[in-house]
């Protein structure tokens, strides 16, 4: 019995360590052996449609539109489509004011709240560009980022491009510290995946695709992770989604750890919905795509369950001195996460605690997200978070 528990314990621990540490190391080694060459053409400037789904964004939409208009791209070849999902603040008024002065800006104001997927499905067919750039209202691009992403489409095998999101944490909150560290890690993983072949999902605030590859997003009673589903559909068609770490955008972290937690719960809900749509790509015949999906996504999504199982298995092994030490370490880790939460509640930060707090927090949020998916607790329409 003890042997079975030990095998199960080490297997759970291996999967957690594998997804977060071994997989990136494997990518690094693979990228040294297999570096996929790409064609880029910085002088090729196709027509671009910038797509933004917005809800009650009056605090940030003006800066976003100014940022759009300042991009280093021919004015005659880029347009900006803002889909307002029944905003009830001054978002529509501000966009209309800009649209009167700049014909490149077009507002689509919807009378009912239907969610981001609905908004995207409605405005993409109205886009005139050959390339779609998806962004968020609170994401500010570097002037050359669109040019950088578009240059990759000179390669016929490229169906999408993901840029690099740089997070800014002005009030240095604990959740923001953890999110910044996590995104630095994610950017590294995406860069390595892209060097080998393709990234698995994009960054919602900065990614581009060929318009002809866009498929209407499915209707759902819960939230959808469009920045994962859209790229994966493109990959399923035989195209790659590449990563360009010089195509940058910046975004402020969530105002508080509570807001970030709510965002992660929504992501967790969307993960379950998306999983159903990527099942065929998990077959080993898809080679690196299956390897990356299992390693980067599926196992990562299972970590909340693996953590709970690891703890329970450890309880069953307390009769052995070594596992009593391991159990003590687990208890200490969760106590540090709790202490990180207490520190954050007081408006302070302590980096070692913030890492524990963030790791436990994102996995708890994912677990709640799964429960919400099956109970239908999170609707397609999203609530704006303060950033």
C-alpha cells in the first residue's frame, strides 16, 4: 500500500515540476537542435484592421485611441474597430468624438451585453484589412509593434503572430509582483516554442492573424479564451503562430490581488470550454504540437488537482520520516502563501511570500473556474477590472 502511495506521490510531484521547470529546459535544448527559419519582410505592408472589444472603458479608451493613432504604419492601410458591448459609461461618447475626427476609427455599439466572443464575431466581418490585430482597451503598443508583427506574414506558413506583453506594476502590489514574474516566465516559454515551431495560444492584448483564417467563435454559456482558441484553430489548419519579443505592448497589472484572482477564475472557466475544441490536437501524430499542448497547457491546467492530491497522498505517508519532512515543507509553503495574502491585505509586499501567494492563488482560481464552468456561474459577458 505504501509503495503505491509513494509512486502516486512522486508521479504527481513530477508532473508539477515537469510542466513548470522540465518543459522549458527541454524547449531550450530542442531550440539548440532545431531552429526553424522564417521569412520576414519589413517592407511588406498589407492592410490591417485593429479589433478591440470594450466594455465600460472610459478611463482608458482615450489613451488607447491616441496610442492607436500614433502607430508607425501607413494611415491608409490601418483601421481601428471598437466594439462596445453595451457600455453604460462614457466609452461610446469618447470613441465617437475620435471617430468624427479620424475616419480610421469605427465604433460598433451593441444594444445588449453579449460578451467578447459575440462582439468579435460581429465586427470581424466588417473589417477591411487582410490582417487582424486583436487588442484590449488597456493595452498600449510600441509604435513599431504592428509593423513587426505584420512582417512575419511574408512567410506563407505563418498564420498568426504573438507579441510580447510587458506588465507595469506602479503600486507594487503582491498580486502584481507575482503576475509580472509569471509573465516574464511565460514570455520566455513562448519565445522558445516559437523558435522551434509554434506558440500555444497568444497574448490577448497583442496578437495578429490572417483574416481569412478567422472562424466565428462558438457561442457558450460561459467565458471563452479567444486568445487561445483562435490561435489553436489556426494551428489545426496547418499554420504556425510565431512569437516576436520585439513587438511589444505594455499593460498595467490588476489593481489588486482580488481583481487578479477574479481574472484567473474567468480564465480557468474558459480553459475547460477550450479543452473540448483542442482534443484532436492532443494525439501523438501531431508531434511537437501535441507535445507542447500536453506540457504547456493540459498538465498545467491539472496542477490544482495535482497539488491537492499531493497533499492528501503525503498525509497517507506520514508514517515514514522522510515524508514527514516533506509534509512539513508543504505546510510551510501554504503558510507562506497565507502570509503573503495577509501582507497584501495590508497594502505591503514581500517578494518570497508573493511568489507562494501567487502560485497558490492562480491554481485555486483555476479550480474555482472549473467548478464555475460546470455550474454555468460565469456568463460570456465580462466584468471590467481596474487596471
